[in-house]
């Protein structure tokens, strides 16, 4: 059983960035940098952090919105999507990448991390994870419907991590022709690419506005299988 979540910090040139840490029951394991959706390190992202720790990984989820006045949305309100888009719109992308790379360094320096590290993200975090994998040394990349990836395709040749990309076929933000462009750009012997029929954007998020139960379950099974093969827990 994984440990309870603890709040730690990751150093950046502008000060300490808050981050959430989960340890596996063994106390040690490979590291996974977990990057948030546009909604911040929400209850959903925290639940996925705990899920990954239960698999045997040391998980760190940095507060990428830490420089903003608000770092999460109010999930009890009906305008959750509008809140998230407003927050994301105030993020400076190069700074977010630098902060994520700093968090990766902090994760790798933790004594509980043994072996290689991965970067994993959802939506906003899926694109951010792709960018981190292009500029930092990680063994594994897992990206769920990375919304920024279409604008980051020139970096595809710099990503040498074993990569898993997951998309829904009914994504209103990443249409099928764009998904196909992504697939072609990232295609290679170390890349796995899965489409989930009828699923929209953010389908793994349990919020009723987004959730597609069948796609979520299938994608998580693909994720755990991929991690077991590419980032095994010893």
C-alpha cells in the first residue's frame, strides 16, 4: 500500500515550487513525474498519483500553476472548464517547461528513487510531458491527449524515450486529422499509440462532463502494462 500524499518543494531559480509526493509501500522505486491537466493538481490528479504509487513508483506532481494567484479550480462549480482554460491562458510555456524539468531533477535526487525515471501527463500535462521528454533525459513518456503536442511536433525527433500516446476519437480539441499527424511524427520502434473509440478530450477525468468509463479503464490498463514493460519495478 502506498504512503499518504505529502507536500514537498522543488527548487527553481525563482524559489521553491510546491509539489505532491507519493511513495510506494516498499519505500523505494522508479520515479514518475506526474504533470497536471489545466485544472491543476486536482483531486483526480492526486488519485492518479496514488494509483501510480500503488504500482510501486515514487511519484512527484509539481504545482505548475504555483506562480499564479490560484493553482486549482473549484470543481464544485459548473464552469470548471472555463476556470481551467483561464488559468492555463496565464501560463508562460517556456517557464512551465523549465519548472517541470526542475521538478524532474528534484525527483531524481530523492533517495527513494531507484533506477530510471518517467514523465507522465494529462491534457495540458500531456503536452508538457512531451516537451520535457524532448529536452531532458527520461526513459519513459506517457502522454494522455497532449493538447500542446500539435505545436510541438518539431521536437518529436528529440524524444528518444519509450513513449505511450493515448487519444480519444471524439476529441473536440484535437481532431482526427491532427491526431494522425501526431501519430506519424512520433512513430518509431519505441512508441505505442492507442485510440479510444467515442472518447472525448480528458476522458480519463472522472468529472461527469469529461468521463468515458470504458475508455478510461482500457487506457489505464494500457498504461499499467506499458509501465510494467518499460519501467519495471524490481
